[in-house]
């Protein structure tokens, strides 16, 4: 294959950033939720290794 074309569409503009926040950032998960959610850099390092 000498040429490849890729495309995609993201529809993130329909809802503004922060529209779900009503006065405070809130918590995405309840306290004690049994899942570790690392930051983006840590996740990328784990995938790379």
C-alpha cells in the first residue's frame, strides 16, 4: 500500500465544556470506588511499555 487516507468526525461542539457543572466540579465516582484512574501521562507510559 503506497497511499492511505483516514478520516473521522468528533461531535464535541454540541455540549460546551463545563455544562454539566452546577457551581462545583463534583465527583465523577463515589468515594471508595474500586478503580484507579491515572492521569493521561501515566496511562500513555503504561501503554508504551
